């Protein structure tokens, strides 16, 4: 009787561990699925072409960038992006003069609020651009950020 109990316990523990392993590996799969050419591009135009494939982008006041105008240390810059546009699918953050301008590309669930907050690096005083895909179209807004000490070195 104890042998059967041990085998059932072992099988149950294995099933729980496998489901937990799936949860641990999911973030790694997301990293491998990223657009490597866009993230490794050294120019803003290259990165935007890689990620948006030349789609037209319209300027919009419905996107807000929450970042200080003057940043002392560019190594840790808190940024908040929000949008009042409906049906937001993605939010992308670019810093024009960084060695790699594409900073982040967030894919949102349709039920999510169009808001992301993160910390980024900014090397030189530069335009920070947020691009939002809403209803199948792309919208952007920019904000100039002055940096005293660069953070990408």
C-alpha cells in the first residue's frame, strides 16, 4: 500500500513542478520572441522601420509622457506613458540619441488600461518618443529631456 501512495505522491509532485516550471520559463520565452533587429538598431529611423515596417505615424495629444524635463542622472530615469486612445495594443518608447533608440515595446491585453511605468537610461539630452498602436493605427508624442550626466556609458 505504501508503494502505491509513494508513486502517486511522486507523480503529483512532478505535475506541480512542471506547471511551476512553465510559469518560470514564460518570461524567458517572451525575451526570445522580441524583435532583435529593432532593439539592436543604432539609429532611430532603423529601429522604427524594423518595428513598424514603415507604417505612417500620426502625432497625437492623447498620449502623455510623464518624465522630468531635467534629469541629473541618466542611468535611472522614471518614465510613465499613458493614453486616452481606445483599444491600445502596444506602447513603444524611443530615445533618439541613445546608442540603441528602442528602449521598450509593451504589448497590452485589450482589457488593460493604456498605461506603463518603467525606468530607462538616457545618454544625452534628447527627445523621448512614445508610439502607441490604437485601432490598427500608430500615434506618437515626443518630449525633450535634458540630461546632466548620461546613463548609457
